[in-house]
């Protein structure tokens, strides 16, 4: 009786352990996929933001240099 109970507990441990690993792998996969999509979007947007910031620095520097004259 006790032997059958311990075998059943070991089988349940293996089954639920595998189910937990599969669930964890699925969550990690979906998070990695969302991160990759967000990274691609940021790489597409970043040059535009960088150019805008560079232009604003150049404009403010030119205004500062012109005001000294």
C-alpha cells in the first residue's frame, strides 16, 4: 500500500514537473518574442529621435554663437 502511494507520488511529481517546465518555457518564449518586437520597433524609431536631438543641439549651438557676435 505504501509502496503504491510513493510510486504514485513520484509519477505525479514527474508529470507536474514537466507540466511546469512546459508552462515556463511557453512564458519565456512569449516574453522573448514581445521583447524582440519592441526592440525592432525601437531600432526603427531611434534614428529619427537621434536626428531630431542632433538638430536641436546644432540649432541651439548656432543661436548661441550668433548671439555673441
